[in-house]
C-alpha cells in the first residue's frame, strides 16, 4: 500500500510540473508547434538517463526508484499528449510539422537519455576521485 501511495504522490508532483510548463506553447509558438510537450519529453528523457546512470552507482531503494521513475517522471512526461498532438496535426493537414515533431522528440529523446546517463557517470567519477 505504501508503494502505491509513493507512486501516486510522485505522479501528482510530476503532473503539476508538467502543468507549470504547459503555457510555453503559446508564448513561443502561438500554438503552432507543441513546444511544451517537446520540452517535457526531452527534459524527462535527460533526467531519467541521468538518474538511471546515477542509480547504477549509488544504492537507492526500490521504493524511491518507483517514486521517481513511475511516479514523478511518469506523471511528468506526456506520451499520450504527444500522440494526440501529432494525430491532430496530421488530421489538420500539418503532416510535415507532425513528422518533424515525431523525429525531433524521438531522436533527441534517446540522445537526452544517453546524455543524462553520461553526465551521471562523469559526475560519479569526479566525486569518486575527489573523495
């Protein structure tokens, strides 16, 4: 039961963080390109890669991992929103914009996971040498 509560609290926190970024679309793209979803998914990719690399070297309880990965990052990232936005772009005849968004999000998402993982490894090596 405690794990479910941890995941629910993490999900609420992630969802609130995503909500706070949701206004970015209209400030920078006038609603033409789904900027906030791109930012959320790419930053979520960076964070999950970083934490995955960090947690390979630092002992973290399974409950904390679930809280972060399933709860916070699950609530924060928005694959269903990403899918709906691309569906709507295609339906509205904006196939080129949809394909650009799909390509950028997927390619950069994988890159950001890898980058986060490498940064955590680098940081752990620096800390290891410093101690």
